[in-house]
């Protein structure tokens, strides 16, 4: 998978449309969750885009420490439904973590959907709090320290 990281201002209109379309497809439609995906935070984030043979297949967004949580954070982790089962989720997360490390962030906090515990634990994250509902879906805070 070819991965690029861009600030909001570096995204082309086509890239922005593709990432918003994928987020809506998965987080709103597939997960049947009505929530405000366009949360006003994309402008502060770095956007990690994954492509396989020219097709947009995976995405995350990364925040500097203090822009979302006290620590740096990664969110909106998503893989296209048509491209699941190919380890793209792991690849995009590893690239996101490598970017965070290269930026000299000392830790990464995430708000993870509970059913993905093993996925994030396998990447080095540890559960740091109680479960809670976010947009009607069980989540928990997790932390990875470098």
C-alpha cells in the first residue's frame, strides 16, 4: 500500500472528497450512526491516506499534542469495506504511528471502539479507562507511549 501524509491545506479537493466519502460510508451508513463527522477538527489534523493500485483504501487522521487530547492522537481509522482482510488497517496505523514518532510525539491516545481492542493492543496500545458510549457505540480510551 502506498501511504501519504498531508496537512489539510495540502489535500486536493479529490482527496478531501474521497476521505469524507469513505468516513461517511463506514461511520455513518455502515455503522448506522447519525453523528456530525465534519467536526471542525480536520483543519488541524494530518491526514494519512492509503492507496492500493491507485484506489483509496484506508485512512486515519493525526493530531498534535493539545489539538484534540493532551497527548497526540489518531482517529477516524477506516478501511474501505471492499478492501478489508488485507491488513490495510494495520499498515495505515503503523504508518500513522511512525509519523507520530518522527514528529517526536511521546505518546498517542485514541478513543477506540471496544470491539477493536485486540487490533489496537496488538499495535502496542493499552486500555487506560472505563468503557463509555460515544455516538451510541461502546468506546474506551487507549494509550501507546514511545
